[in-house]
């Protein structure tokens, strides 16, 4: 079924009939296994194991490991809320979905709390990594009796700022996230976790260590530091319940990162929901063992007096207090720090990516002005949003002075309120969207035909109870969180009013007839097979489209201009976007510029938009659906032309069969063009290479006479020899010779030029 909607403009349309834009509502996604999905989530979730246990003990004492364990068990119930959210097909971004469930005011507050969470994820992860590095430095130099101590707070702050700036530049350039990297990091982390748990178990057995104190009211340390504004308040019979909620509130950081499960949902391969459940189970078991056992073993193994100085460096302290030679413990400490730096630094990047994704979606929902989403002139990324997010993160790091505890208190505010609002939204959606779901949080009763979601209600109530108690026990976090939320809420409200007052009026932009179809096809865009596909993303860089229009003959070939909307991993990532969100003012401006180029040359173009989670994959699959013969790109500002072509070639290998051949043309801004063939094809041989094959044929044909020998036999024989060497385990030797051959050719070409 096709639907049409028009976008208005104050400028007169360039044609009597508004140009038609086809928006494909079915996203072209690259899918990953549940193992890779679990690895991506664990890269975020496992980072909290490095600081959550120590921070909890700093507030509630030696009973903290049991609260960490309780939070990790509770996280499985919270994960069920996200699974149900994923099982509902509700279109719209994070703001639109929550607004539909809870109304505009709570939706803005929900996004504000979520942004507070994301803004603080980067600083606390970067500072924690810096604390571990400083601790390792000081331990190492103390062992060699060298007095070069580093101030842990200052070192942590400097390191966190450096890592944040590094990932700021990566995000400005638009370097995509890699599930391969996430999987490799988790494989390395698993080695560390197995060694740590095994060594801790051995140490506890040798020393006859005892389990931590059970969390009875008399064992929980409740002082002014842990109670905040509740200190001195007579709680009466509620003391026991409040004490438990206080302990859970100070331990809630252990499940920060749960929202990442929803972010990767759209990428999980078929069957989607069963694989999502498998990923959730893997994440639960891994995080339960890692995070909770680290806290338990820390209390069992590290002496009470020493443990206080390791609360911000808990796993490092654990490594240095294991049973065994000091040098071996120091080496293991170094391994722990390397792994921790990788995971925690990755969380810094996740925070920037997540913040960028959330604010982009809020802008798409009409809450933020389009100014925020204007593309970078060179890289085409939403650099203004990235700059604002990173500036806030660096400001937070500077204010904290590298103090993990200060950041943890602030972070807990965003974490628990984003969870609570999510639970409340899903609970309300049970009644506003009562249709069938593939999954429901268990424990549902029916009374008189009315469903009562007992399980979902209890989970939401638990989250809200912890969130409310945290408001009183973390005064600094409450003040900072409320100030930030009110400030961001005000910005959202004012910006939304400005956007609505302006309506959809865009000066100097064309009016488009937006049509939606589930799939792309030559018929749906009105193009003939064998067309030229020209992907565009940045209206500052349309030189490749101009080059195509200069040479193409409309009577022979059609030109399809395609914009691939890359779907970022962000909150509410389980919800698909509406057509008007996929084609907003940024896309309208982009296609207006494309139309100006085509009309200047008196040639027609077809316009299409498709969503994908991988740029190259989405582009090639669109070409496959449109039966394109040629794909024309502009030169990437992030990679060399050769690397750009290589990545596109790898994406071509991932296409479903039958994979079509494409001509790939990559234009430089100056008009230079490089040509590539995608798919198996005869190589382009130089005159010297043809001469070499001929010389070998002459030599072998004379020696093998009277056997018949052809030139292709020589080539085939040489290829078989390489395959044989690889099969015999001589791959490194072959690669070394090949690399030397490439370098030799480079040097010869350099001399000739």
C-alpha cells in the first residue's frame, strides 16, 4: 500500500507537480548474532563492574556485595521490561513513544533524565579508567622503589578528557561502531574474568575467608553520607524497608547499561525475539558472575583497612591482594587495567553515540530545532549535537576533578530515573496499546476481562521506589539532576514551540510529494532497470551527482538519487521511525539542492530515502532492489579511495544471493574518477603483466612440448601454488612476499612519476 503526504514551503515549487520522494519504510538492516548483540551490551554493562561495588561499599559498608547481587538479580526483571518494549511495534522515536504513553511533559522529563544518564556515562567511565591507570603506575614504581607518584584524581581527569576528545573526533568523522571490536574486547575480558574468579576462589580457599556480612538492619552502615536528607528523620516501622531501598539505591549503578539491549534489538538476526532472549540470558549470567563476585571477593580478600583506598580502583586492589608472588600479581594488575581501559574507554564512545542518537531523534520528533542536526560541511555528521554533548562531558570531568564517587552519585540519578520512566511507559502502553505482543512481562492476571500486569507493575513500583529514595539520599545528585533536567526540559519546551510556530515552512526549499512503500523497486521509484544510483548525504558535497548529470543521457539511463538514513544505536532503538521522521527538513534541503543541479542541466532525477544501520550495506541493497547497474559516490573524507572501495567490496560480499555485479565510480571534488567492479570479474592486467605471463608460457610450452599449454593454464597453475602454500600453513610467508611485492611496485611507480 502506498501513502502520500506533502511538505509545504513558502517558496514556489520549481515544477507544477511537486517532485516525488519515495520513502522505503522497511529498513535495510545488517543483522548480527545474539552473541555479538550480547558482546555490544556487555561492553557497556561490564564497565560498571569496575566501580559499582566500591562505590556501594563507600555508602553502606561491608554489606554492599549483597545489594550488588540483589541489583544484578533485579536487572533480569528490568531486562524483561525492555524485551516487552522491543516486542511492541510502535513507530516513533524515544520522545514520541513516551509522549503517547505518558504525555508531553513526562516525555520531555524522561528524555532529560536519559540525557543526564548519557552525559555522565562518559565522564565516570573515563575517570574510572584513569583511576586504574594511576593506581597501576603508582604500584609499579613503588615496587621498583622509584618515587614518582601520580595524583590519582588529576591523572584520572586528564585521561578522561583525552579519551573524550579522541572519541569526539571519531564521532565528528563518523567512524561507525564495530560489533567485531566489541566481540574481541569481550573475548579478552572473559579471559580476565575467568582468571580473576579462579584466582580469587583459590585465595579465599587458602585463607579460609568468610562471606561478607548479611544485610540485616544492624549490619547496614547508615550514616549522614548514605542517608543524605533522611539523616536524623524518625522512620519508625519503615526503617527496615527504607534501609533496603537505600542500599539498593547506592548499588543501582551495577545495572547501568541495561538500555543497550533495546538499542541493538533491530540488528539481531531472525528469529528476533528468541535471539533477544538468548542475548539477555547471556548478559545476565555474565554480569551476575562478574559484577557481583568482584564485590563479594573484594570484601573477603582485601583487608578492611586497605580496602578503603581501593574503593575507586576495586579490581586493581583485588589483583594486588591475591595469593601469589608480588611480581605475578603486578603483571595481572596490568592485564586488568588494560582490559578495563578498553571497556571503560568504549563506554565513553557509547555515551557520545547514544547522546547523539537521542538528540537526533528528539530533533526528528520536532522538539529540537533543525539547527542542531545540520550536517558537518566536510563529514556530513551532526557535529553541533556532538560538540554540545562533549563540551558538557568535559565540563563535568573538570568539575569532578577526577572523583569517581562524585560522578557515581550524579550518574545514579539518571540511571534509575531513565529505568523508572521506561517501566512506567511500558506499563501505560499495556492499556493504550492492548494488542497482541510477542512477549509480556510474566505474572499477568485477568479479572472480568481486564488484564492486570502484576509483574510489570511490581518492577515499575520497585524502580520508582528506589528512584524516590535516591532523591533524598543523594542530595548533590538530586540538585544537579533536577537542575539539568529542568534546564533541558525548558530548552525542549521553548524549542518545540519555536518549531511549531514556524511550522514546516522552509525558505528556498522545494515542496515534495512524499510517498511511502515498504520496499524499493524500479517500479516504485519510476526508474528503469540498469539505472545509475547516486547516494547523497551532505548537501555541501554533491559534485559526484553533478558529474553524473553532465554525462548521462536520460533517454538511455535513469538517475536515482538515494539518501541512506543511518539508524544509530540510541535509546528507544527498538522503535521504527515514521516516514516524516525519515524525510525531515535536512533531507528536504538535501534533495532541493539535488533538484537544482538536475534542473540546471535540464535532466530529471528520481528521489528515494531508505533507512539502514550500515551505510554501505544499505546503499548496495538499495542498488540490488532497484536493479541498478552503476553506483556513483563522492570521495570519502574519512578514508582513502582504495579503502572506501575495499569496505564497499566487503559489504558486497555480505549481500544475499544472487549478488548482482555493480560498476562503482568514486569521484574526487576536482572531478577525478576511479572505477571499480564489484563482484567476481576479470582483473585488469597491465602490459608488463601480460608480457610476463607470455614469457612464462613460452618457457613452459617449450619444456612441456608436445603437451598443449595455454596462457590461462600458467595463471591457473600460479594460483593453485599460492592456495597450496596457504593450505600448508605458509600464510605468513606468502603475505610477507606479497607485501614486499606491493612495496616494490609502489617504489617503482614513485620513481616513474
